[in-house]
C-alpha cells in the first residue's frame, strides 16, 4: 500500500462515509415536500418513485452530487410518480388505474 494511504486511511474512510450519507440524504431531501400522487400520504419514509425507485436509489448512492453526475437520476425522477408504499404495491399489481 502507498505511504499516502497509510497516513490518511482513517480520514479517507470518514470522507467516504460522509459523502455516501450526503448522496443518500439528497434523495430524501428531494422528496421532503412531496406527497403520494394517489392518496396524499406525505410521510417521507413511506414515499417511493414509481416505477424507478430501486434504480434511482441505487444510482444515487454511486453518483456524485454535482449537476452533471445527477442528470440520469433527475431524468428518472422526472419520469416517475411519487407514491406511498401502499399505492406502489397497488400499482405493481394493477389495482390502481395509472391513467
């Protein structure tokens, strides 16, 4: 291992964890003032992006926070509806009419 890495190992780990948390928080903050398109639920912990929630959250954890890095994520968000977990399941099982 390099001398630099050995010297700054803990600092690198702290910065990496901090940046990861910032990327996760970014999605949750984006949803901060949103509510379910169908039932109006506004509890952030319940909200998801339909149909791209898994992809948005996965990409968000890996991509940087600058505007260029977030383009693909923002495009997926714009193609999604914000729905609660219950309505997400109903949509997945064709129990809610999308139109």
